[in-house]
C-alpha cells in the first residue's frame, strides 16, 4: 500500500500548460462567438426538432463541454507519472481525471438540467451581465481552475451546478425495501415474511464479491497466465488444436462439472469456449509458420513478420500480450536471425510451438482452479443480499456529486440523468421529466420512409399547415375560411388534405372539454369540391362564453378562430416531437426518437417495427408490454445511468432491485405507498414514514406483528434472521436425575 499526502505543489500548472489553456480557451470563445453571431443574423442551421434558440444552446453546450475535456487531456499529459493526485485517480482509489483537470486547468461548463445556466433575472443570468448576453462567461462557463480561484460569478454558477448532484432521500430509501432480503437454504431469495423475490439469486446463485471482471466467476485469460507461470511444464508435450477441443468437450462432461448444473450451465459453456478459442488460435499460428521458409527476404525480417502475423491472429488479450513480451519469445526471435535455413526453420518451429502453448498438466490445473473459483463464488445461505445490493446502488449515487456530467442526449434531445433520473425509477413515477420512445423502423435504411413515419407519429396542428385562417362576413352568413399549405404538406411527407382536416375538427382531437370545437357538427364544417385545399367552418349557434351567456356571432367567430390552430390534424396527441437518428455502428441504421407518451400508439403506426420499439417510461412499458418488460427496463435504465457516470454496478444488484419492485405483479415504487403494499409489518412501516398514523391504525384494527423483519427486531432488541441468525439451534438437554432426599432424622441416624 502506498501512502502519500497531497499539497498545493501537486496541482500547480506549468507555464506550458497555462499557455496551451489560454490558446485553447481563446479558440473556443471565438468559435462560440461565431455561432452566436450566426444565430443573431438568422443563419444558424437548426437541429432536428429544435427552434433557433434551442439549436444555439445545444451547439454551445457541446462546444464548451469539449473545451473542458480537451483542457483536461492536456492537463493529464503535462502531469508527471509520480504526481500524487494522478496516482490516486489512475489506481482507482478516489477521484478521476475530471477532478484533477478542474483543480489544475479548467472547471468548465456548469449545467443545470442538462442546459447552460438559466436566466435568474430579467433576460440575463446575473445582474453582472448585459441583457440577452449569450457568451460563455454569462451562461455558466468557468474558465478558472480551483488553483487559480473562481470569480464571484463563476462561484455562483458552480454552486448552481453542484445542487443537481445532491443525493435525494429517495435514493437512500432503496435500503428500506431491500433490508430484509436474504438467501435461504433452498437457494431462493426471500423477505422476512417468506415471500419469494427470486428463485435463484441473480439467476446463477453467484456472489458478486467474488467476480473477476465482466461479472463472471473466472477470468480465463488471467487464469491461464497464472497457470503458465506456476506450472511451466517445459518437458510436457504441447497439445494440438484437436486435442485441446477434445479436452474441452470431455472436461465439461466430468461428474464434478456436471454437478453444478443447472445453475452453472453458462460457466460450462465458457469453459468449453475457452478451449475452442485456444485451439483456433494455435491452429492459426501453425498454419502461418510456413511463411518463414517460403519468404525470400532477410531472416531477421522474416522472423519479425512471423511474430507480427502470429500476434495479430492471437489478438490483444492480456495473456497474449504477456507472451509477446516474454524473454523466451525474444530468445526464439534471436535464434531466428541466425543465417542459414536449418537454424531459421528450427527457430520458426520453436516460436510457433511455444506461443500459446498448453500442456496436459497445465490444462488440468486450469480446470481444477476454475472449478474451485466457481465453488468459492457460490452464494452462501443467510447472506444479506438485500442490504449489500442497496448499498451497492446508493453509494455510487453519492459519487455523482463529484462528477458534474452533462449529457446533451442524442439527436439534440436532452435526457435526464443522475440522481433525478434515479429518483424517478426508484419512485416509479407516472410522470417523468423526459419520456423518450425509441422506435425501430421497418425500412431502417430509407430516410424518405423514415420521414413519412415521423409525420405519422409527430403531432401536427392545423395552425402549422394552414396558409391562413380568415374570418369572412357575407350577407347571408359568417364563416371561417381555412386554406392548407399543400406545398409544405408534401415537403414534410404528410398525408393531410381537406377531408382529414374535417375529420380531425369534428373529432376535436386534443381539445379541452369546454372548447368551442366540441360544439361543431357535420353541417358546420364544409368542403369545397373545386378547391381540395380549402374548408369553410361555420360558428355554432349554441356557443356561450364563460363571461356572457348570450354571446353574439362575433364572439363565437373570435373564439373559433383562436381554437382552430390548436386542432391536431395528424399524429399522436401525446407526442411532442420526433427526431430521426442514426444508430451507432457500421450499419448506420435509422430509428426514431419520440419525445412524449403513447408507446402502444407508436407501436401501432404503420412503418414502425413494434417488436423492437422501447420506452424509458417504466409504468407505460408495464401497461403495454407487461411486468417482465418493466422488470428488465428497471435494471437496464439504472445500469445506463451509472455507466454514463463511469460507475459500474454488478447486474445481480440491479436485478434484485427490479425484482423487489415487481415481485407483487405490479411496479411498486419504493415510497410510502409502494412499501405499504410490499410489507405488512406495523413496526417496519412505522419506522419508515408516518409513524403515528401507522401505530394508531394498527391499534384501531387490532393488528399484530410477528417481529421477523430487520427493523422490527432492532426495535425490540432481538437477533435478526439474516446471516448467522438464519438458523435456530436446538439442543436436547438431559434432565438430571432427582435424588430422593432423606428425612433429617434418617441422615444422622
């Protein structure tokens, strides 16, 4: 263990870093000012689904966010390897490169709700700036570091951004619902009342504390390096690729390996795949060994080429890199440089037969150690999996306060992350801040088809597709004339005409109950046979305003003209906007990001692949796809939040959280209402919230408490039924034989 202290010298920037930082910030400010100037001239390119100001804010947020990343990278490059904060961050004990760069180089852009600092005063963030100021310093960019010191305005913006990271009490309450979950002797996970939450912990019964990388019990790449170092077996015969495959197939059929079924099926598959991968690697290298003999180039170059070919085929895993740098390999390469065909071929043979070489003894040792690791990783009965899982989820939440993270989202959509999003998931809220539906497309390669589907989903109002809505007062009647912009409708790939608009008006889609649109009947909405882009709408005679029960025709016309632009003529009323986005990867397939509610409606739109359409709204997923889909979504959403902050959580903890929220058959948030449905213990509910209410209610209804949960046992001062308290020890005590007592006179007779 390395102990050291940190002083001001460790975070003092060099002169070279200060110069690079000044150049970087000046260039960034120039680009930001150019973008602001384009916005003011009306020449800024709009992002999909955004107006001019939203496009500007999204552009500047990304631009200024990259300034901090670039300054941080320069900072880490300038620090020496013996710098104490750098050692601390890189070894993973505390902090990160972001924290160091904020101390040395630049604190960076402060985000509130995924956006730049909001306007706390009239048209400006602080009274220190001019009205309508949009430059970096006026909207929360902190150019100073903690070493150089923050100005008054920078300090104020930094405190605004720090408020978002404060841990909410809702995150801590996860411990309340999970505290009494423990692993039983039948391998199930149950609560204190005996209800089954999981039939097998984590679906494999393994303890996360013993996992070795990627949540698996054995890291075979690391284990084979250990075996090769501890069991060299230089005299043993190297196994051929066919023998390796046969050994892997036969090993998983042994009785000791078959005994871990059915829970260990995935582990047996990994064992067999490891031997198949090692065999394929060895076969590929031996196939390339003839290149040494056939090449006309110099022997040294041929040996280097053989090493390159072999290692390129082998890959970049840890144990392969180890052997590429080993002294044995260097010795064989040196022998390969000796002139003469015989020595060259012999060196090539040694090189090939010793890279990725495995003997029978090494394979047996590897199998024995891997099985021992698997048995050691199995969960023991009595383990307090609930308390450990709650701590594993809640503790990283406290780390979010140290990581000011901005996520502008994909395709200019801001997505709520961090503690606020974690709170939404744990509370199972029905209304979330940023509901987003990811809609897969049937034709994922055609952008024109994607625009057509987008038009079917996105809410389009009459005011957006009408050239004008005019009042016409004739001799015999008064009406509203509506003319549609057919050119814009065709450009947007919409299927809107006068008949569909008439149908939408009569259906009064998206209108409040007391709207004048609700009073319109078929005789009030007239079509023009000669002009398919025009409608004539008559005012209803029965209309009465809220202030005057005898409203004239004039007021009815005014009210109708104000309400008509809000009529939804196409799309889903609960959808605000939809954005076409390219998937990351080689295929670059298209999908739609839909902002709003209505998962079932989106799945039913022609052109949408309903089987691969998802939402981040847990309650909506439960109602549309069922409880299993909601259970999977809870775990995946929490994992996504944590991974965005660079925090990894074992999937078994996330599965336990999702199971405790769904094991009753409905999604129950960990709130006072959800816990009341999960638990029946009076003392446990009273210890959480509304203590007097629960106690008075239990007294009125004469309820009893079995005192089996963690909270109840602690209150009553008795051992809890978790860990070593999971079992009861019965002891048969032999009754001592009663000795007949003699009368006092007989004792002294």
